[in-house]
């Protein structure tokens, strides 16, 4: 049985129509199929490979750590250099109050743990999330996600979860003295790159302060330079009580974290002890990759060039068939009149060697999130293919 047959018969599927590229290698902004064909990756593995595929400094850190040790014990028992180094680096790039990190395996696990932490610290049960939110597919993370189509088959989910409209100050009254936490994305990703107003974010922070609710900001997609700041909350001059991270954290390795201040985090370590545990969280190889990835982003100035590259891509994509482009840094949603047009454009771009992708909760748009170190030449190449594809699809639709 060849790999393709195995993929479709022995591997569990996530959809009836996967992209189906058989990957032989990846490097920089490109993924290469087993037939040798190059695909320009304009989504970075869905906002994961912010420094490109297999950045030499990240792969060197992985190889060096593999030669030392891999898993030795579940998280939190042994002092391990990669974990300590990563904790120091995160403290350096985050503001005061976000200086105590717990390393996990994924964004969904980070969201789960953050919800537990907020309930544990406040002693409250009520959770407030946002319409349009997506925080992961595990039961707790799904409970505070908005897409009912993804939820109704697996109910019941967490109780006492309430949803408010994103970027609507009048809905913030839903946050009260019974609220353990408000969880929100600094920029909504799966909803199609929805960017909040400065006033809304500041009022959200103020309302949490007034009621004693903890503010959890989800930077799973926006973290590590994606929006033109190292973290998107920096655009709004606020600081969350708990920050959740993943995707772009470790240069392609599976990694997540939730970060808060020590006073809050310590509640997971007592009464009872082991309030959150993970066997593979903080895996030393992943931590080594994440520390190197942070160094790459800082040393190569990728945050500083992100906005200019994003603006260039946006300008190159202008087309009469596009109804709207929403963008923050190198995080873009390109919207059309129908989901059917988007599906055809995404499929045709793949056939032409350019990888774009859908939004689960905004099917009228496709996403772009290129590596932060992509060349201008590749941005121009990708945009030209996308524009030509839009021409062809719209022409066929007449």
C-alpha cells in the first residue's frame, strides 16, 4: 500500500476533501511534493512557521538538543535547561505581570489550562467569550468557541459560558462579579481577521478590573510577530491577566504555553497539588526550538518588517472581484461575494502551486499568513497567481 492509499484508508480524516499533497520536504517559504513540485506556502502551516520552514537556527537547536536528551519526566519536576532558557526569553519579551510561564503541547491545551486557572484563582464559574471566537477543538476550548456547527454534535459542553458580540462595548455589561474570566482573541482569527478598536480593548480591560474577572487573551494565531508586534495586545496598550500562546511559538515544533503572574499561577501547585499536569508539555526539544525561534525573530528584525510586507501583499492583491481585505500585519482575510467562489479560488491556487486556506467560521474569505521572512519577490509571485486565479474563476462564473 502506497502512502496515498494509506492516508485515505488507515489514517483518520478531518474532512472528505483534504488537500492531499504528499510532502517530501519543506524549506523557507516552500513545501515540496514527492513529485518534486514546489508549493509557495502563503499560510505558514496556518500561522505556525513564522520564521519559515526549517529555519537553520531552529533546526540546529533541535538537533543539538536531541543529542543531549529528549523526554525525561512529566513537566514540572526536573530542572531542564531548554525550559529555563525559554521561560527567561518569554519574560524578556513580555511586559511585567506576564512573567510566569507554563509550557504545554498545543493552543487548545493552553486554552483549557487558562480556563482552569481562572476558575481556580477567582473561585468563580462563569466564563464569557465572544461571538466569532475560536479557541480550539477540545471540550473546554470548544465550549468557549462560537461556531455552533462545530459544537452541537458533541454537547453538553461546559456550563455557564456566555457569549458577547466582539468589539461592541455595550455588551461588556455581561461581565460581572460572578465572572471568572473573559477569553478573547486579540485579533479574531477564524472569524476572518476581525480587528477590534482601541477603545473597545481598553474598556474590556477596565471592565475586567472593575469586576475582578481575569482577562485571558488568546494569541495562538497572532503571537510571535504575526501582526507587526511581537504580541497583538501591544497594539492596544493593555496587558492581559493570562496569555495563551502556541502555533508560531516553536518554528514548526508542537508547543503551547499559558503565561500569567506568579501569584495567579501558583494556585495550580497547591490545594491540591498538580492542579494542571502534562506528560509532554515543555518537551525539551520543543523548548529549544522555541528559544531559537524567538532569537531569529528578534535578530532578523521580523517584527519590524512585518507591516511593510503585509501592506505590500495587500496592495498586490487589489482586484475588482474582492469585496474586502482585512489585515493586521501579515494576517489577512480576503473576502468575496460567496463561499463557493472562495472554494474554487483556493482549490485552483493549489493546483497552480500556491497554498491558501479557508476560515472555518468565515467561508466567504480565504486566509493568508505568509512566513514573516518571505521575500518580496515571492509575495509578488504569489499575488500574481492569486489575481490570475480570481480572473479565471470569476470569468467562469459569468
